[in-house]
């Protein structure tokens, strides 16, 4: 797959409460590509577990990640943006198995900022009590991964603009 400025394949990643859905949806709109929220791909068992304050295991996550990988693969030609925690390198590797040119935008921020955001989301299945488990699981992007980190303290519009600049082709490829 060749990624262009018209058809990037992007995973907006980070811990719960980092703004993945908000930034991802806005980025997809600006890029004029489909958007998917990985939360919508969770099977009922995962939602029930998280709603009860129980962190998911790697075994819980694998089928969910494979479904997201299939979505990415299906959108490889036309492009797309999906919001997905993608907290571990192994999770990102699984997503890249089917869509090798996936670019990861890691929305990172201070634990207290994220916890405050999560507390302000009544009715969401991911309780604020799981903030610490999310940060404990998080493995930042490594140098050999296609992606970059953005600070969540910036306004959404700024994060989208930064993303668009990063995704703009230089020498015919992503930076």
C-alpha cells in the first residue's frame, strides 16, 4: 500500500481519556476518510469486564485487535482513521500485520489530566479507576515504529493541524 496525503491509514492511540475519539474523528473529517472508534469493536464480554473495573487481558484484547486490523486492511487503499488504545508494542504489531503502513499518532499526557478527563465522562464503560492500569500497560512508540507522539494539553484543532503536517508527504512517504 502506498500512503499519500489523500489516503493515510492512521491509528490515534493512547490511554483512555486522552482524546483519541475526538481527535480521530476531527482528523478523519479533515482528511475526508472514514473514521472508526475501536470501542465500537469490543465484544460485550470486554465491555462488561471494563464496566466492572476489571482491566482486559491480552487474551481479551486479541480478537478485538484482529477485528480492528481487518478494518485497517479493508481501508488500506482509500485511507482511514481509527481510534484505538494500542497501548503495547505487541498490539501495534498485530494491527500492522494486515496494514503495514499504518501510522500511529500517540496522544500522551499527564496522568492527572487524563484522570480528570475520564472523571468527566459519565456513562462511559471505562471507569476512571482503570487509569493507572492503562498507564502501567502503556509502551510508548519506539524509534522503529511509524508514528509520533502529540501532547494532549494542546487544543483539539491544534492537534489535528499538527497531525496533518506530520502526515503530509515528504519525499513521497510519511515522516
